[in-house]
């Protein structure tokens, strides 16, 4: 922008400098012409005086020897004045042609003066005097005609030159007026151009900064040049840097949030694992202590039933005792199974094969008749190291819960996938149903031992499944929406070697 301003001021100054120079040159030329015209007019006046002097002398000749004759000294004075005027012409003309004419006029004047001198000085008879006077008069007439012709010729040319000089003065005056009028006009144009050159990029920068202030860091300033272009590039770089910093902050926030979620999940899994380990130990003890008394009670009831008639009230009471004893034994066996989940040897297992075997068993279940089974098994799955029986127990517990969540029937979808996101490599098993769903307040409790919403459930199925998954260094997640269904995702790592 500074370069444009400097160039504009230089052009502006040169324009007026050239205009002023031309105006001064024109004025000086006009002045010289006027000086020459004045000189020419002076010469013209001298010629007219010269003509007047000749006519005076001619008049003196005509009046000689009359009552109107002038005095001798007056006639001499007229003759001398005529000669003086011719001499003055030599001081004004210097060109060869004009100088020659003046010299001819001077000679003719000398002849005229000599003729007049003879008339004045000689004393002769009347006839000779008459001839001398006639000769002098003819010379004077010729001289008068010659001077008159010169005056007429020079007057016309002097008029032309005078008109040319006046026209030149008029053009100079017009140019002067135009130059004076162009000063404010060009100054105004220059000011407008400079103001627009300053305000337009400044408005663009101001509008862009407002846009950036409002949070649109993707906006960029374009179309500016010179210093404003450099300023726009700096603002664009600043906006890009801020945008990059904000993006990094957002990524950092997301990473922190993800790490926080993972940490929280790890803490929950740790607490759950410790809780289940403690519960497993307690369950093993309780199962061991209750198994023998319950078996004894069941055996005694069966012996007593042999001696009691079926239609008696005692038989009915014994039947109730037998049922409850069997239920208690069932619970103790579940507790024992929950406590002993870590005692199975791991082998190389294909999850799809476990699923196919399990599907054959599920076809015999009554709930399978009202349920649509959708299988989506990834054929590229690699085997994992796990206990096939334990995997079957995990999947069976989850699927049986899905059947129970769809008492009126629905869709059961089972999918397997090979996964690898940089943080976890292995197999993902997804089991989804379209059942009643699990309320949000109960989702965190579904893996807790003895938590159940079923009348006949023991609350150990998902707890056992969770323990098996944890034992294989995997993880299990649940998503659910009431009225739409539930999805369990089970992850098993690849290449996990399980101890015996």
C-alpha cells in the first residue's frame, strides 16, 4: 500500500510539475511575442511618423512662395525629423531583408533630403527652381507611396501576429483555468482512491476478525495484497494455529474422557472381580457345609414317604419338604459351580464351532419355537485359547436370559467378529434380543451374584458368565433400552494361554 501511495503522489506531482512547466513555457512564449508585437507597433508608429513628416515636407513644398508658406526653420525641422526616424529604424530591424529595405528607404530619404536641400540653398532662375521643386515633390510622392505601401503591408501582418498572440494568450488562460480546476478534482480523485484503498481491505479484515471472534476459525481472509495481504496471511496463520490448538485440546479431552471411562470400567471390573472372588470363596464354603445336611434331609423324606399313604396330609407336607430340599441342593450346586469356574483346562477353540454346537441344543428348547434365530458368524475367525465348556456356559447363560426376556417371542441375533483396534485384538461375540430390556438402574447389577428379576432364578447365571470371561482376560458389556431389547458384547483376546 505504501508503494501505491508513493507512486500516486509521484504521478500527481509529475502531472502538476509538467502542467506548471508547460504553463510557464507558454506564458514566457506569449510574453516574448507581446514584446515583439510592442516593438513592431513602435516601429509602425515610427513609420507613420515618418510618413507624416514626409507629408509635412510635401506640404511645405506646395505652400512655398504662397502666403501660407512656413518658415524656413520649420521646414528644416521637418526634414531633420524625417531623417531621425529613418535612423531609428536601424536600431529595431536586424534581418537581412528588412535591413535591405531600410537601407533603400534611407537612400531614398537621402535623395529626397538632397533635393530639398537644393531647393533651400540654391539661387537660380524661376524655371530651374520650378524644376527642382517638381523633382523634389515627385521624389517625395514616390517616397510617400513606398512608405504607405510598407505601412499597409506591415499593418496587415502585424494584425495577424497580434491576433495570433491574443489567441495564444487565450489558450494559455484556458489552460491555466483547466489546470487550476483540475487541482481540486485530481486531489479529490486521489483522496477517494487512497481512502478506498485503505478502507476496503480494513473493512475486509474487520469483518473477518469479527467472524473469527464468533468462533468460525475455519474462515480465511483472501484477496488482499501488499501490507494488508501480509496482515491477512498473519491473521490466517493465527486462526489456523488456534484451530489446530483447539483440535488438539478436543482430542486431548476425548482421550482423557476415554481414559477416564476405561479407568472407571477397570476399577469397576476390579471391584467386581474381588467381590466375586470373595463370594466364590464364601459360596464354596456354604455349598460344602449345606450339601451334606440337605442330602440327609432329602433321604429321610424319601424314606418317610415310603411309609405314608399318598392321600394323607403328611404325604403332601413331605412332598413340599422334598421340593424345597431339591431347590436348596440345586442352589448349592450352582454355588459350587460358581466357585469352581477356574478349574477348566484351556485348549485351542473356534468360537463359531462352539456356537454351532450350542444352536443344536437351543433348537430343542421350547422358547426356540417362538423365536427367530439370526446367525451372523464371521468365517475368518482365528481360534482362541479357552475352555470350550466354559465358553458354552457363558453363551448359554446369556441366550437363556434372552429367551426369558422374550416370553412372547422375538428375534435373537448372534454375531461373531474378528476385531483389532490397536488396544484390543481378539474375537467379539454379540448376542442381541428384542425383549423387554433392562432398566438403567439395574444394568450395573446384572453381573452381581444372586441378583435376579425372575421368580425361579438364582441370580448366578450372569455372575458365572462374568467370572468365566474375566478368567480368560476378556470383558463383557451390556446395552439395553426398555421396550426395545438388550445387547451383550463379549470379548475374548487372541492368543491367551490359560493355566490348568
